[in-house]
C-alpha cells in the first residue's frame, strides 16, 4: 500500500506543470560543505574536526548520477582511502583504509557486522540523499562494526516553506559497444513541503537494468552482477514542530535490488586468464535459485529533538527498527551430494531494534568554548545465515549491547581544538547448540560436520580517543589523532567453520583496533590541499586460508598492521573551471608471520581526478579519471596457481564524461559516458580474487541519457 501510494505521487509529480524550479543558493551549498554530524554525533564545523573527513555534497551526487547510478562508484571516485569500485552489487574488497566501514543512514547502521555480507553500501537510492559524510579510521562512537570508519548517508529534509516542491528524473542507460538487450530505464521522483508545523518529504526510485557489457561486447558475469537487476527504493520523512525547540521526526525506507535474469554463467579462471561472462543458455543451465540481492530491506526510525531540554543542553532521543534479508547467488560449493544437494544459496537475515539518548551541552569559559556529548546506546541485533533450502549455515546470533559514552571538545582562543572521549560497551551474544554444514567442492573434498555446544559470549571493552588540531593559519592547519574501535565483526564467519565442539573454544575474541593519524589542511587562495599519514593495528585481525583437504576457506585470527597515506588537491583554475585530484596508498601485513594481507583488505594505489567546467548558468561539463595502480605481493603456490585473494593486480584507467544543459527554468537534459575510451580491464577485486566467478571484466563504454523536471 505504501509503495502504491508513492507511485501515485510520482505520477502526479510527472504530470505537474506549475511553478519554476527553486534552486539552492551557493551559500547553502557552502554551508553544507562546512557541516559534519557523524564524527561526534552533533553538528559542528568541519574545520573543527581533527581527522580525515570527506563530505560529498548533493551536487556531487547528482553529477555522478549522470554517469553511473551506483553509490559504490561515486564513493570510489571521491573518497581517498576507499578501495576501487567492484562494478557489482557487492562491496567485498572495497574497504576503507584496509578495514571494513560501518554504513549508516542518518546514523542508523545498515551493515550486518555479525555476519558481514558486504552489501551495506547499496541500501538507499541516491535520489534520497542530501550528502554523504565519510569519517576515516577506527572509531567506536557508534559501536560495533566501524574498524575502518563510517559512511553516513544523510537523507534529504523538507525545504519548501508553505508550498510544494518536487522533481522527476527519467533516464536510460545502454552499452555503446553492443546495444542489444543493454537498454535500461530509471525514474526517480521527490516531493516535499511544509504546512504550518507539519513537514513531509517522499522520494521514489525505480530502475530496471538491461544486460551490462564489457569492452568486447560480452555480458558481464552474473556473480553479484547488475545485469537485469530491478531496484526499488521508497523513502519518506515526516516531521512535526511542537515549538521552535521541540521536534518529532518519523522516517521509513524500503530498498530492494534483485537480479531477475534468464542468463547463465560461463566461468573462466584467473590462473588461465579466461574471463567469466554470461550468455543465453537452456533453462536447466540458467542461474539457479531465488533472485540474488536485497529482498525488500526496511528501516523505521523515530527521532525526538529538544534543543533546550536543560540550560545550554540539547537532547536527541531516537528509536529504530530494521529488517534485512540479503540473498546470495546459488553456489555449487555449497553442495552435499549425500543429502541430495547439488549446491546451495544462502541468505543473511538480520533484525535490529535500537534506542539511543544523546545529550549535547555547550559551555563557555574565558576564551574556551567547551562541548560535552554524552549518552546511552542500546541495541538488539539478531542475525543468522540460513540456506534457502532450509539448512543452517550460520546459526542465529542474538546480540544485546548496552553502551555509555562521553565525548568532549575544547576550542581554545578560536584556534586550538582538543578532543577526548571514552565509550564503555557491554555486549552479550547468545548462540544455541548447532552443527556445522557438510560442504563438498567435489566427491572427495568435503568438510567435516561438527556439533558445537552453544553458549553466551560476553564482551566488555572501553575504547578511547584523543585528537588535537590547530587552525591559527589557513596556509597550514595540522592535526593529530588517536582512536580505538572495538570490533566483533563477522563472528558468524568464525562459527560456520568451527572445528571444535564448544563455542567457547572458537577464537571469537573482540578485536581492539588502534588508529593513529597525522595530517594537515592548507588553503592558499584558490588552492586547497589535504594530506594525512595513518597507521592502524589490531591484535586479532581476521583473514582467510584455503584448506585443500576440505575445500573450505577458513578464517585466521592474527595481529595485523595497516598503514598508508592520502592526499587531496582542490584547485579553482578560473571562474568556470575547477580541478580536484586525490591519491591514496594503503598497505598491510599479518605481523605474526610478516606476510602481506590479501586483496580482500588491501587495495592497490588509487588516483582520481575530476575537471568541472561551468560555462554559464545553462551548460556544464565534467571529466572524471580513475587510475588504479599495480599490487603484486604474492607468488603462485606449488601447483602454479594463485589462491584466495592473492592474485596480482595490473594497473588500469577509466575515463568518464558528462554534460548537462538547462533547457528552461524547469527542464534539464543531461548525458554521461562511462569508460569513455572503452578500456578493456578487470577491476582490482576481479584480479585479486581467485574464488570462482569473480574474474569478471569491467564495464565497457556505456551511455546515459536523461531529463529532469523540477517545480
């Protein structure tokens, strides 16, 4: 019913022919770029945050949609330290500074850290997002799962005052190499307004992909593929202002993206240099099982804000519920011939219920502005990974978490910023008795089922952070920070490969990540420069090793050290021409045996550049360049093969272009070309992963044409 209502709204908006477009002023855009919320759970100037932060504005989001609608691609192009785009529905291998980020919508976690399926980035359509805030480096300010940092999608707010605003965008995307079956269609619509004390906003996004083709015109492989994917997103936000200090807000998000195809895979092999691709096949050879992808994930959030609950104190209370069902592809490696299973298909099921109370107190002393942020977080997360056929791969994990925190900030003489904070977290994870699955890669290569006695696993951890920044000179504003994160991520991966009979004997200990960072910002007239050095260490990182006897990739807990650096240059060449460039390098080792970490965690060097030209109020054009460098840290095994995530990565380039033209006050036409030069390449993940089916080539030259109507 809700989705039907929003569809009617979209139709009404598309038929409207009223008022002219209400454009945001440049001052509003500038204000957005100077605000950050996710780092300390409170609004503050980005210049007062002593850490590496990337804020992606609504304009940057809209510009990238002209080329590619995927948030993975947008983040990879703009965020230094984030691994290159995977070109698929999965963000496995797309870490942030070599570790997993916590993905959130308005501060509500979207990732499933108890069994991390690496699908968190694709949880919201870009048309609902006002900006994206990326905080890099381990943090515990939002709890479990942020060993690499935070990616926070900040959704749009109602902007109209006493009137209705809206827009509709229609576009088509297709291969320029081989048009057949590649045409797709996308519609997104938004409407918002205010009526006295009541505000409302609703967005809808619907997209049907055609087949996606590589530079040779072949259909990309289907494993986590986007060919023939149908994506739906329905988002609404309702608000009520009791008075100027007290507000109540309700939001709902529905997201589904599933691949519904009659194609079949032709699997290649990384070691022989043969790519995996898809083609039309007989029904018995088509992709088996249910459509892969999120099967209607839902989020509900209720937030109450009192800006003056006490003297100089703001209170925010929020409660949220989440229902996630992420279906994975059918895999013959999940077979058990004795039980009649030729393969299997798993699904991560996660239900979260949480409540948070956040207080923000501002105090002014002589020449010192002090902010105290403190509160309590409570969360119940029930996650499992059953098979579609009824078998249980990862048993149900029932996590109860309660945490208290205090974050402080002192701004001394307007120039010196000091921050310090602590979070005390108590986590209980209950797991019932279970039996691991017998899985067979071949008739003589099977894992051994293990009956495991369940228990309640307890974690108590205090994590700390401290940072300093000096803003006395625009030309050189240095900072240094130390932060910790407590992480029990992907415990489900440990449980499903248990080789002992008692859960207490599985190495499920939490990992404390220590993150160190130094850097500076510089503003020299039309040039802005940012640079940061970082290092993170953990005593119990998790990587994988292939057991040739059982055919199972088993987790390995060992100390890890990850290090690197990032740089950003933003230069206004003229009144109409802007240049932005980034470079990031990250490397990591298992320090127990001094071996390099694989491609699941460590990405190759990455360079990006964007050239934006705004000739007048009507015409704008942009060029985007992505360069991914080499990373060759591993040798073949004694069978002459690369295994796990240890394949060699060769460099590649991807150049994209876009243009838009304001036809009238209400109509805008645009086009984008991805992989303008039609480079024939494998993504970094496709080269690093020796797992079957991942060696899929990158997207060939692809064109987007669209029009947007605003009122």
